C-alpha cells in the first residue's frame, strides 16, 4: 500500500505523469483539488492557499505569519489524505514534508528542456532565448520557495528516491519505471511505516490549529504523544502552556501533550529598551 509523491520542474508535466501513473497502478490521485476542502475548513479563500504554494512572503504581499499558516493548512489537508495509501500525490509540495516514511516513493520529473521553451515561444510570442531566461528565473524562484518554506532544496536530486529526465525518456516509459520501482518490497506499508505517517498527520493537524495564536509553535508526535515547543516571555510561560494543552488535548488521537516554552529573548530585549 505505497504512496507516490511526484515533484516536477513543470507543474503541468508533473500533473500529467501523476495522472498516468495513477491510472496504470489503479491508484487514486491527490492534487490541488483538496485545497477547496481546506479553504472551507479554515474559512478562507482557496486562492490564498494556492498563492502560498507559489510565493514567499514580501513587504507588499503576504505576511510571513499568514504564509506559514496557509502552508500548514495545505500540509494538514494533504497528510490527512495520504493516510489512505495507494495514492499518487502531486502539486502540494508533499515531497518536502513527507519525510522519513518508508512506504513513500518520492519522484522528481525533469521535463524535456525544449518543450516548455517552445510552449512559451508559442503562447507569448517571445524569442527562445527570452523564454529560456524566464524559465530559469522561475526555476530559481521555486528553489528559493522550497528553501524558505521547508529549508530543503527541491532541485537537489538527493531529496528523491527516483529522478527521471524526459529529454530522452518518453512519459510512457517514465510511468513504467515508476510502476516497477513502487513494486519493490521496501515501499510496502508496514506497521512502523504506517505509524510514521499517522504521526506526521497528527502533528500537522495540531500545528494547523495552533499557528494562529502561537505562530512559532513546533509540533512532533509519537503514537499519540505530542511534544510542542513555543516561544514566550517568562511571565507568559504558564498561561501559554495551559492554552496550548487545552487546544491540542481536544484533537482526536492526542493522548498526552508535553509543552516546552522557551524564553523569547528577542521580545524580552525589545521590551527592556522601550
């Protein structure tokens, strides 16, 4: 019962390969259609979640606090779906946060270099040289996004189990390679592997609930036990710890909550010099 996560330097190419792989394996697909459900759950426009998957915070754009919240909502929605197994996921940056789960096959698809250039030339009426430069800027922007969002470089091949370039391998052959690879015994969902995914899903659910009130909260889960870290001034420690336990303790699957409140030295210093 494996999970396949497909990342690509071209969203459209990745989507096409994901759809073909799912069809060949008889798997379900998980893509950006789940953003609508997440938007309804957290009562915000779907466009904001989509924007968070493309842009980084800026002075005139999305604030860092909201950006992190929106990404947490996407992460929670995606991980909830991945608990089903036998799925192909694409377009939700899951390759950057579904880590350490043995039954997950992470695939990087590198599109044919000439194809996106030709598409831009045809669509926008620009020169091949200008199209190449535009695509390179988009590639670097995507790399910066992944580094800022999850401190991982998504262009680094070591982040993946399988990297397939389409310059000399056609999409049909790429799907065959994915199908053969996911059949390896190491990608079967065993008890430990399933628990890893459940822990990630629970931690993401709790973090999504906490971030609005506790922007810097970090959450990890292990079989229903949560460890939550947050920053606070000394006078706030007890109050914050209690509030966090009350919120987290109400979430299904949580059995025990351990809160570590770390002194917020920056805020403390700022108050000292007022």
